[in-house]
């Protein structure tokens, strides 16, 4: 009986120009994290976690790492006791802030129309 060799799945590059951006931004919690940092300024991890209600520490850490690697968020580490790590948005994120503001306006409009989340 021949055994099949499992090959790791390699995700092909998206032919759509927006595909790579959506790959990062469309993940659960990501826009909420960016919105919180955009509206409140740089925050320490614990404060950010409280701002994004319901997110686990593990998921927040994963999303922040992805956002940092993508250049949307910076991480500032201070070697003090206890260590202080602050997260904030980068200049690259300033372009997306405009889109987040438009989404927030749309959400408020829909809420007043009784269509929140639709």
C-alpha cells in the first residue's frame, strides 16, 4: 500500500491588488484593534486588551505581531521593572484611519436607522 506524502499548503499570491491588504485586515479583531489605537493613541498591552472587549491575550498578541510585521503598528519596549510595552499606529496606518472613520460614520448612520450590523 503506497502512502501519500502530505505537502504543506502554499497559498498562492492573490491576483487582486487588495488581496494582501485584506489578508491582514479582515482577520477577526484586527480592525477593532486598529480602531482602538487610532482613537486612543499609543497604549500598553493591558489597556489595549481592556479596550478590545472579549479578545484573549493570545489572540491580541498574534494580531499585534501581524500588524507590526505589516507596518501598521509599532511596538515600543522599555526595559524597566515590570517591562513596559506600548503599541501605537504608524504613519502607514494614517491612510487606513480615513477608512476606519468612514466605517464608523456608516455604523452610526445605520444605528440611527435601526439597521446596526447589517
